[in-house]
């Protein structure tokens, strides 16, 4: 409200200006020249300082310019204390600067002077509403409308009260009545838009906001309202534009910056979204919502510590906000703070006891803490409360897998797939559980079906290739073709965008070598790579960078951390982000330790982030990628010229394909059990996924050929697996009393079980690796068959390294014949048992220093070729006999 219209006629009592003296001021007002209007009015007041109207007009001129009008309007009231209009205008000025008590006093004095003053009564209602006295405010608006039914401001005030009371349809009616009285009022259109939003009428809401903006393009609230509707409709780019229009105005509020942040966040513009969230928080730090969403962004961009701090700040404002507590719990869990995460989720549960998500999240943390029984209870509660909650069933399945209840786990994951056919983790876990159950063919079928749903699931495609290496139906050529198909899908579209590497082509300079693995902790891969890194760490010509693709904090990971120059946690990075990081790190040679095994980063390698790329240890076969230059092997595993056609990489021959690091908990070698038992005991520690019907049939032929022999099968994941194997043996004529089964156990007990076994039997087509090495260390030889591809040659390779060629069969008949002959020679087994540890130590695979030296020579050779512009080529990394001597002495 502004002061009295200057076109009104002033009194002419000799002390007041005449009408003619006001004419010039009126012209300035009508032409919008408000600064000149102020100047002219001040000049008039110099002549007539007691003119109440003059001071009132000055107040209006100041208000029009956004200046402080209170002194002028106070002067008006001082000169005309009985003027109700003057009291009204002073009250309006107090309202504009938030002086509610002073405004109330002015309006009440106006009503004392003119009790039927409808406008003053309505404005008193505005003050009461602003103070939260809604009932008293509503009475003021009713009274004002009784006095003047055409008073638009009272209809608006009444609508505001009804809106606050959530009577949205009644509020809409009041606003529409106001609009009929003031058709072009932008603010009324804006309020109508708010009512349409409340009544879930998005199209009508946008029409009302558009009408408001047509009348007043600088209405920040209308821009913000339009943004709110567009955001709810998932039209995020348009929403961002509306919020940007709002935030560009001086009247923008924190909510507009918050909305801008959310819409930008939704379209992936995280840097801009972060700025918007920060501005929202700075404008009003008392609101928790912008903090929550800002913390979500920080968590998504892997800034967990900052995210946790912001979540905690938001909780200081709203201690019982379920979303904030839940998201804080997830951030803490991701940061490895499991106890704190559990406490946060339990707070959520206390506030929302029947929410399946709460129970599901608690179950996930308990499972990660190793508290499977408690986790299972929470999982079942979550599923009961939310039978259609996919996350609840996922957690239940995961918990059952951890407990070895694999068949039940498969059922849970199949339920997830029914609820959400595109749930990747469920498909991954189904196939993994089927594999652990030894149902490889079913795992292959399921994985192929899942890839039809989404061919872009790289993890699942790698799993398929790994499963195919176990298949009896897959020959070497077909297996290689499957790997090429992987590359055609995931690598081919990227080849044209491979970077031009700027690494300095100096053949003798210090090289930066990167290792990428998810297994840099107490894992079989770490057992192989640790002794290599212990040697390379001392090389002045190499700098080692580790890219750890999983978070583990155990003695092994801490030891490895100390062996490298740079350690990077990359499990949260996308493949593209990881590739960019590697390129930024200027890695010269990048080494993959996973191949097509779990949590591999081959899609990052497919982007060719380093000039030279090598795959090693993790997977017995090609990656299929053109971006991968070399595969590290040895002349036993891949005899020169035999397997080259099964690899896209060039084969690079080390003294041994990998070193063997004996377990520090390995017990001493025990006597040959046949000496005491009087019969031969065969054994197997292989994964259940390798134990096919064909394998059991082969072993059964040998058991039948060696009278009285028995067999131990260890590492069993469940009783269901043991029962299935008993049934398979029974069909081959092997009675259950000849078989002993042992569950999967700790390393010490696993190694101690070798005291029961005279000869281990290997699997095919995927032969044993780590299990064969551990058996050799415990004095137990393994009878194996050699295959036509790398997975089928691993067992034979290890035996060749320790000169046990007599234990390598060519086919089933040879397997039975060799096994029978060896079983008859107990004396040979006795002498062999006591000498195997020495054989392992003296072999190349028992001398990590020799392998590390060969690797360093190989890295230098491949780098020299690249520096000279030469392509990769197969070669053998030889070391001089004199250099080999003394290694690991």
C-alpha cells in the first residue's frame, strides 16, 4: 500500500500548498519519474513543512524507489493524528520492514478513528496471520468483508488462512473471488497456482503461474512455483530453467536455490547443483532439506566424510527425519563405519517400525558385520512387511548365500527377478549361487537369458565367459569366439575415442606401473601378487600405483598398501572415471589382475587409458580385448605356438606364470595315510562348480579300479551339494561309505585335512590352481588331465614345474591307468611326500624373486618396443642363470 494519491485536492487554508502547486508532482508521478517526484515534494515541504499530505506524498515517492519511507509517514501521522488513512499507510510501512507490533498499533489506531475502516481491519488480519494467530486473523477478514464485500485484499487474506488450514478448495474459491475484483493481479494468479499444486492439478497450476508471469515477469515465487511443478513431472531441464529465473531475482528465497539444485542434480550437472545447494543453505541455514540433498550429492560423488558431516548437521535441525537418518546410515555403511550405520538404521526403525526398508537396511549391515543369524531375522521381517520389496528379497538372498543356504538364496533372487526383471544384482547372484551349487549349465542358461533383458550388463557378460570355461560343451574355438563377442559389444564402440597417449617415449626412464584389482586383501590373488610387489617395491626404475576396486582393511591390504607408491580406492568410480584417472596419473603400463572374474574393470581397460595394457593371474584365458596388449604366462602353461590363436593378446612368457606363497598357518607334512590305513585315499578340495557329472564319472572309474580306495571331498558349501554328489557317485557304483565330505572351513583346518589324503584328483575342463599348489606344499600330489585351452592346462603346468609328469594324463583311460599304477606304489608316495616342499621351493614358481626379475625385464622390453613405435609381440622374459641363483636364499 502506498501513501495517499497525490492527485487528491489538498486543503487551501494558507498553511497548505494549493492544488496548482501539486500539479507538477502529479505529472511526475504519472510519468514514473519517482526520483524527480521526491525532489519536487521535498522542495514543496520546504515551503509547507506542516503539510500532512506533502509528507504523505513524500513517503509514497520514497516507497516507489524502495527507500525508507517510515520517517515521512510518521511525520504525516504526527501532523494528522486523527487521519485513519495516514495510520493505515504508516502501518503498511511497518509491515514492509517486518515491524509487526508497530504495524498492529497503527492499524488498531486507524480502527479506533474509523471503526468501519475495512482495509485497516483486513491489514490487521495480515499482521495476526503473520504472527500465527490464524483464528483471530480469520475473524478480521470476515469483518472486513462484511464491511466491504469487494475488498480484494480481504479475500486474499481469507484464502491464505484457508490454505494454512489445508482447506485448499475453499482457499481457491477465495482467491478466485479476489481475481474477479483485481483481474490482472500476478500474485493472485500465483496463489491459485499453489492451490492447483496442492490439489494435484499440474496443468492448471502451470497455467496460473504462466498468467502470473505474464502480468509480472519478475515474480520470483511464480517462477519457483513453475519449477516445482516441472520438477514433479520429471521435466528437470525445464524445471532448472524456471528455478534459474527465480534465483536471478533479488526476491529469490532459499527454496528456489534448493529446487535449482535438485533439478540440476537430476540431470547430472552435479557441480552446478552443488553450488545451488550451498546457496540455499547460506540463505537459510535453518532448513534441513537442502542439507539432506546436498549430502546425497556428496555421497554420490564419493565424498563420504563430507556427506556424513552434512547429514549430521541436518539432523541437528530435524532429529527425527527418517530420510536423513536412513541416508546417513548408508553413508556410514559405505565408509565402513558399521556400528554407527547400525545405530542410525535402528533410529529409523524406532520412528518407522513397520517400514520394510528399515529392517532390510539393518539386515544388510548385520550381514556385513558377520552376524548372519541376526541379519536373517531382520531380512525375514523385512520380507514379511514388504513382500513386494525387491531390496528386501535381495538382502534375504544375500544373507542366505553368506550362510551357505544356496538353494534358498536362489529362490529369493528369483523372487526379486519376478518383481523387477531388470534387477542386475539379482541376476548376478542367481548365477553365482547356481555356480556354487555346481549347476554350471543352469548358471549359463540363466545368464544368457539375463543378457537378453539387458545386453549392456558387463559384469554379467564376464560371468558368462567365466562359466563357459567350466562347460564340457565348449571347445577352445567356441570359447574364444565368445570372448570376441564381449569385446565387440563393450570395446568396439570405444575404439575410435582411444586417447593419444602423451607418455614420454624414453626407453630407459623410470616407468609408472599400475595394478588394477578387487582382490588386494586376504585373497588368493593377493597371495600371488604380494611376493612380486615385495621385490618390485625396491626397484629404482619402477613406480607402482595400485587401483583397489574393493574396500578391505585387513593385514594383507595394509601390507600391500605399504609396498606401493600410490594407493587409490576406485570401487565407487565408473569405468569412464577410472579410465580418466589412470590417464591423468600418466600410467605407462597398466596391469589387470582380474580378467573376466568378479568385480573386474575390463570396461575401463577397453577405453585404453594407458599406452600398454597387460592381463595376469586372475583369469585363465583371453580378455578378448584389442586394447589389452599382453597376457602373462609361462612356457609350461602355454607352450610356445600352441595357444596363441586363443588370445587377442600377445603371450609373454615369464619363468613361471605366478609365484606360490605358502600359507604361514600350514602345518608340517604328515605321513602317507595309506601306510596306516592299508588303502589309498583320494581327495579333492576343488570348488563345487567344477564338480560335474563327467568329473564324478572319471573319479568313480578310478575308485572302481583301485580296490578298497576311498575319497575325501572337502570345501563343500552346503549339505545339499554333498547329497547331490553322493547320488552321482551312487549312480557310478560307489557306495556312500567310501566317501567323506567336509564343509568349507578356515585355511588352517583346510590345510590340515591333507593328512587324510594320499593323492588329490583334479577336475576338468577347468583344472585346479591354488588347491593343487597347497596340496603340493602339504606333500600330496595331484592326478590331472591336460586340456586344449588354458583352464585345462593349469594343473598340468604346476606338476611340470615340480617334475611330476607321471601325474599328467591325456584322457580318461590314461587318468585311470596312471592313477592305478601310482596307487600301487606306496613307497613312491612316501618318498614323494617328504620331497614335495623342496621341489616347490626349487621350482621357478617357488622363487618369487626370479619371477619378479623376469617381470621387470618384460615390462622394460615391452616399453622399449612401444617407445620405438613397434607393435606388441610374443616373447620370453629370460633371466641369466647367475641372476637366478641366490634369489630368495
